């Protein structure tokens, strides 16, 4: 099949999917539901040829992410947020998920949320160690920022300026991984459809977490404990000599985490730390950093912030992330203009190895409904013993045109 015919078929499929979804959702709007969301056209250009024979060179995709909201007269509400991506070249990147589908019931002294939802914990900019409730959607984003929807019962009880939160998590979500044809994949391939579990209950294991957050002076902090299935699988070698694969193994863990953010004049001090038990051996990990902002630079309305972070994991090469002993330096530029123009960039350098990574993202709105988003990821001088070595030829630029409705 020619490239032209392939792209034509892809365009037809995406157009039909978008039109069908809006058609199915429109009757709900007539019954009092509020419809919002966005449609994204994305292109990814890789600066080098694929490292592995089965991989495709570039990607073009479309994302549909509608959001339906309904508020009842008693103050309770319903929220539905599905997610669909169709990719012309990728193996596993064409996928769908229910990011949120929850019923929210507020009361005078508490709030109960039941269904599928997303919860974010963290304070630092580039690495989020303590964010554990939702599973990572690795086919979406190498950075680990994108998350799958998590079934939960979430109870929130205000305590003055603080909050006590309890989570029951009845269904475990397995991590997604890039496939054989995808860029930014491991070698050997991770066989996501052949998971191993320490618990006999496997995905049905009931996880639990309790968190307390509060504000003391100029500092915001959160402290939690989690018991259940680790979101970060161990990767065990499987398959055979001719076709080796990595098998994700999900262990039972206990994890205590802390995130802190404090304002001190033009300084913003940030930190995250955790202690985990049950995954081979007990270990600790932490990331700490700062952001110093110059406001109104050159007598303009723009702000310029300098960011510095350090990440440490005492498991070394078995770290939670590819960063286990790394310095990260970067900047944030916010023009504070009507278009909301903002740039965030950073360089991550391994302290012990030669590996260096540069990432950047920029956003700018065009009118009320359009937004342009640019991302760049460049891997420089990857060390042979580094886990990121399979990605050494996957430096790329990503351009997204987002339409909000």
C-alpha cells in the first residue's frame, strides 16, 4: 500500500470516529449535560532512522477527548471523560481509555467520589516520584505524565485548611507499553499482555491509601501511605533465546510518601520523598529542587523562572524512573500575554554516566478554541549501561494542534 493511500485511509477513519462520537454524545447535551473537550491533531518527527527493523519512522495521529458533565439539583454531579487515539504507524499507540467516569456526592463535612478518576500528587517539575494512585500510560508519553483512569472510592474530609483523603482501589490497571513497531520502546520488547502478579487476586487485589494534606505558613505538604499492587513493575526476562521478552511483574508493596512546596519571596522550594517496602528490598527515593522567578523582565509583563532539581534513588539502576542520580536544570518563560504563551525546557544529566537528555515544551493559544503545543526530546550521548540506550535514535519533535469545544 502506498504512503498516500495509507494516510488517506487513516484520515477517513479518524474523521468518521470523531463525527460518530460527537453524534452519539449530542443527545445527552439536549437532556442537560454539558459537553466540552478537545480534538488533537499530532505529528511526531524523529530526527534519526529507527534503531530496530520493525519500527516505523514517523507518526501522525488524532486524539478525541470529550467531557460530559451533569449537575443534579442536590449538588451531586456526574463526570464522563473518554479518551481515544488513532495513530497511522504505531503498534500499541492506537488505543482508548476511560480517563474519568465518576459520581461525585458532596456533603457539609465530606465528599464522596465513586467510579473511575484521576488523582495527582507531587510538587516538583520534571520528576514525580510520589504520584501512585493512577497507572502510567507509557504509550502516550515517555515522561510518565499521562495516566490511565483508576476505579476508586474516594472519600475527602476537610480538616480546617487541610484534608484527609481515603482511597479504596478495587481494580488494578496494568501499565501500557510501546509495541514492536513503536518508537521509544525497550529492547527486548515488554510483553504487556503477559503480566505476572505476586498476589493470587491479580488485578482484583483491593489497594488502599490514606493521605493528609495541609498548609502551614507558606508551605503546602501532603503525607500518605499506600498498600497494594505496585504501579511500577519489575521487568523479568522471559521468552526464549531467539525471541526474548521482558515480563512485567507486579509486586505487593507498602509506600509512604511526602511532597512539600514552600514559597519564600521569589523562591519556590519543592521536594518529594518516599520509602517503599516489599519490592525485593526496602528503599528510599527523593527529588528536591527550586524555582526562582524574575518577574516583569525587561520592564515587560513576562516572567522568567530558573529551575533546578536533583533526583536520587538508592536502588541505582533499578530506579523508579530513568533518573536515579541526576541533576536537572531548566527554565520557564511565561509571556503573560493574551495568547498564554509559555515555554518550559530542561536538561537532565546523569551524575555517574555520560547520558544527557534535553526536553522542551511550548504552548500558545489562537483565539478561543485553538492551541498549538510543541514538544521536543533529545537524547544525547546515552551510556551503554543506561536503561535509555534503546532510545538513543528516538530524539524527536512533536507538534499538536488542539481544538477545544
